[in-house]
């Protein structure tokens, strides 16, 4: 009697970690997934005083990217801290567990927290609250692309809502390089296949850049073009943010 053939264990190979750029981004006349023009930002919704318990807060939606920021303070700095004639700024950026398609991935984002601090620190008049600390807590509710620029702009709006003295509002916009094209305010899908990215954080009324972040390989003309796109968008975003604050004040007076 013939014995049963030994079963051969199945084998598998992991998928390549490096994503290949889809054909659509290689075409000259490709269309963005959400139908926008290459130099067109997503529609934005902004609202202040979103958290009653906070000194100031803001909630914003840029397309599918949803962020809420709460500001607490100024509060007295801990005794363990050295005396300072200027105030301190503490920033924290975190993601909810349902912010990304992969559930349960919510966590603090130390890199974003540090970049948020750098973007805001130069705009706040720290001398107006010595020996005290202002806490900024940003929570990404849904990740839809360009998360950090949206967090920075939302945090600036929340600080203004809290009455923190600032030289100007802080706006941030990013551009992705996809093949030969530059696309502003990229969504997650576009960021996944970008050749490089550039983000500018600025004080629009003062025409001052507080932070510039560059990744990937860029030619000098492309950098100049991307910077012009970002600065123009930052200026327009600043106008929208000021209108939001004015509207909030007028409603509170009624």
C-alpha cells in the first residue's frame, strides 16, 4: 500500500516595500485623483472655539484632512524649570486610532511636534507672558494628505482664538513634485508617489518665512517655482483665516 505523499508547505514572499509610481503620474496630461488643477488647493472649512474647556481652539477641514487644536494657558511654569523672562511654548501632535486606513495606529508624532514648535515659536511674542507656558495640543482626526501644513495653520488659528499675542498668523502650504509636474496641497495618494516635497511656513502679512522643509531631489528652477506657489497660497490662506477670526468676533458680540 502506497503511503500518502508528504504535504509541501506553502511559501510566500513579502510585497516590495518600495512603491512603484503608477503610470498615471508619468503621463503629461494626467488628472489629479480629486479632480483639482495642479495649482489648486483643496476647499477649506475653518471654525474657532471648537473646545469649550480650552483657552482657545480651532477645527479645520482641508478636503479629507481633519484637525482639531486646543490651546491651554498661559499657565505658571513648573518650579523645576529655570526662571525665564520669556514665555515657553509646548507643542504636541498626535493621531487618533482611526485617523489612517490602518486602524490602531494612532500615536504621538514627535517629529511633527518639533516642526510645529519651530513654525510657531517665531510668530508668538513670548515676552508677553514671562515665567509661564502655553500648551498647544493638535489632534489629527483624519489623515487625508498635507497633514503637517494643516496642523500648523490650525494651531495658529487656535492661538489667535486664545488671545495669545502674535506678530502675525502662521500659514503653511506644501507642494509635491510628481514627475515633471508640481502639485500644491497634495492628498495622501499623491504624497505616496511623490519624487520630492517642499513645505513653507510663513507670516503672510509680514512676508516672512519661518520654516522651509525640502525632501527629495530638486532643480533650482523647480524650487523657485514651488516656493512661489506656496507663498501665494499662504497669502490667500491667511486672508481666509483672518476672515474666520473676524466672523467669530462679530458673532460673539451679537
